[in-house]
């Protein structure tokens, strides 16, 4: 299976980068993984709702360009606080189902701190939420990687802590 994570921003803190690198290493046994980091847009000082909307649009446009260039035959899943919530076993079952249906490419999208545009949300095949709570997008990348690793371990019938 090929998994790509497209995200806004890079992991600035060393501890996030080290955690992500560890899960990327572990996932290498189960899938081909790539992570694409796209530039964050700067919010002008004192910017109001219009400035925030411009940032969301600019970041979402960069993501849309990336997925349109690579999305043929891929399942597009955006991380969205309003998306469907799954437990770990359900995520494992979903990844297994996609593989058996010939969807061997999954693209996960993690937006910036202000979220994603309606156009990008509409383009997605699925919206996935890890919680109704809001997480920093850097932490969300680590959580996604850990849950993907857990899903592959579950599907391989290998022991992993509960």
C-alpha cells in the first residue's frame, strides 16, 4: 500500500520530528510512505476574518494542486474535526478494505492551523476526525502516523499495546 501525507508546515520542534521519524521507520515494514510538507501562509498582523480566509484559501489551493497532480486512483482523506470518528480497529478495517478494493494509494491531508477550504473538503473522498478536540497540526501528524502504524499491526495480527 502507498500512503502519502500532505500537510501544511514542517515539524519545527525536534521532538515532533523525532517522533514522526520513528513511526515512519516502523511503517516502512508495512507500506510505502511519503510525507509532503507545503508552505504555511503567513497571517498578517491584526488580520481579521478576511485575512484568515485568504490564508485558508492559499494553503488549500497548494494542497489541491498537489493532489490533482497525484490523485489518480487514490483515496483522498482529509483530517477534519467534523469528520467521521473511527476507533483503531475501524481504521485498520478501513485500510484493509481499501487495499482489497484496489485502492492501494491513500492520501491523507492535514491542513494548517486555520483549517481547510470548503472546496478542498468537498474534493475529499472522506473526512476523518480523531476527536472533537482541536490539536496542533504538528501533533496531529504524529498521531496520524501512530494510528496508521497501529492499523497495520492490527491487520498483520501482531501484538501492539492497547
